[in-house]
């Protein structure tokens, strides 16, 4: 558990500034993150959000907090939101996809929920505490929008039944696509999020997270619904992650410019994708490209290669033989490197989860130091093995009753005999440094060959 000596600061979308994190209940944190709409495989824009909040979840646990992390599955379409009050135009994504493939909507949604869980496991995201299926008078407080800024009919025709362009549906009627699918009165994802968060975390909890595209109208509606139902409703910190872009455009299914997590992890290790996503601050947009994922993949390989070589070097058997040096120990410089890395790690995470600096600076410096130590350690181990082998040879020679000089003389005589045999066959060896080159020469006479054979037998 890390010490809470540093003030942990988070950027609050509500106040538009960094704030020192202080949970409502000492030692406990309630966190709710909006989940996916489960009608297809998740894309790397989804991965961006859940990897970012996984880092937050892990860090809060590391700080010693008892964290209740709730992440829902949205099994209805909330894309209609505030704009789409004409229910006949609100086509739900799950219903539409189910109709396209001829599958029961609930079965289709459940299947893609499981696929999402599998993707998150590949990305090393911890399971939330709860994963349920699936918002006043201060409307606009989160997004900073005024009611008069909401342009009626901006995306769909205005429903004549509205008393105010800002009106939004809390519940879909039974005649809507969602109502028919459930066989009862359905509901918008916004009200489900509000109900689920209050059920698991009460009406007042610490952190509510999601993508920046959910600030308006989704999260704005949640605030309106929750506060209308319970005036004491309050969420202390609103956190929103930036988009993943492709060619500088937001990556989304509706634009058709997205890559699924599966498509990327089929070509690269899942940790390469995680590394890529954490290489940019979670609130900033990150542009996906093959070159960037390649760089991330190389970085992950370098990291694990260093760790593997370190493990191999430290686990090598070091025979304590008479007169040899002791195995290398971790020096003060290594302890200082570890201390510095831990200090920078804590400082950057405490500063609104600033992972890029950790990955591109602090961690790389530590890896370079480790490789320098590895080079020295391998040299020391090599010298140990050389001395050990020399001692084995000495014992073998004594056991055979010969000296090293006698062995070398026999080797030299055998080499000369072989050279003579080659000369007899018309091939001469020329020594150049440690190498020997072949050259044609006059074939030895029969008498010379016989004399050579006689010497070899002798």
C-alpha cells in the first residue's frame, strides 16, 4: 500500500479544475463508470476509457482505499437522448442489430457483454465490483450549456408534445422498439445509470466517469433525474476521458472509422494497446496509427525482454569455488534508482494520473539502468564460469596423470600430422591469424606420403 503523503489531484469536469481528492467517507471510495452499449465488438475508443479508469481503480486500491467500482452494461440505446424526443425516430442499436442478424435482442446483447469482458481481461483491466445491466432544476451544470443553447430540432423534428425544447423522455412507451423488446415499459440508459449508481453507491458518491462525449446530454440528464428524485444527490468528482481519433476524427461506430479491440490484438499483444493508450494523458485525445502502435509494441518488448534477462541473470547458478569472487550484489546506485522510480511514479499518478511521463521518462531511465547492470553482471558471471572451468580442467589433468603442456604438445603434433596428410593429398593450409586458408600445392611423392603415415603411426 502506498503512503498518502502526496495530495492526489483529479480534474473535476464539474468545476473545470484539478482538485485534491477527498472521499466522502474516510477510507472508502464509490466509483461509477458508464459502460458500453453491447450490440457489437468494442472498439479501441472503448478501450481508452476503461483502461484509464482501470488505472484509477488500481491506484485508489494501492492508496489503501476500499473501492466499490460499478460499471454498467447499457443494453438500450441512449443515442437519442435529449435531441430525439420523437419516439418514432429513436431506433435502438441493439434492436436494429438483432433484426439485421436475426437474433434475439437479449441474446445478442448478452453475447457482446461477454465479448467485452473477454477484451477487458486481455487488456489486464481488473473486474469492477459490480457490472449491472442497464437523470432538475440545475440542468446544464456539468456541460456548461444553457437551456436556451439547446436548439430544438437540431437533429430530429421537434415533438409537438414538448412544453420545452429541453424536455427529454424518462421512460419509453411500451409501443417503442425497446418497450416491445422487454415486453414492458422500457427506459432510457440515463435513468438506468442513475438508478444503478444510487442502488450500489447511494445518491451521493465520489466519482462518476465516462467519455467526453457523454458529458452532454447523457450525464447532464443523469444529474437532472437524480436530483429530481433525491435533492441530496451529489457526485463529488466527474471524470471524462478524451477520444481516440483516426485521421484526427473521433473514432466511432457511426462514422465507420473504428478498429475493434480484437482487430488490434490479433496483430499486436494486448499490452501494446494498453501501453499505447496510456502513452497519452487520459483527458487528451490520442490519434491511432500503425506507427504509434508499433512503437508501443517495441516498448513493451523492450520492457519484458529486460525483465526476462534480469530474471535469468539473477537465477544463474553461482558455484562458490575456492578463490573466486562473490556474486554481484545490488549496489547503492540500484537502490537509489528504485527509490527514484517509486518517487516519480507516485508523484505523477498523484498529479491527475499522468501516465505518459511515467512510461516515456521515468520507466525508460530505470530500464536503461537495469541493462547497464545486466551487462556488468553477465561479465562477472562469465568470469566466474571461466574460473570454475579452469579448476575442473586442473582436476581432470591430475586424475589422468598428465600436465597441460603435455596435452598442448599432443594437440600440436596431431595438427602437424593432419597437415602433412593434407599436403600429401595436394592441399596446404596457410594460417592467417586464428583462421586457416586452403591452397593447392604439389602432391607429395609416394615415398613422402609413406614417411608421413609412418610418423603419424609412431
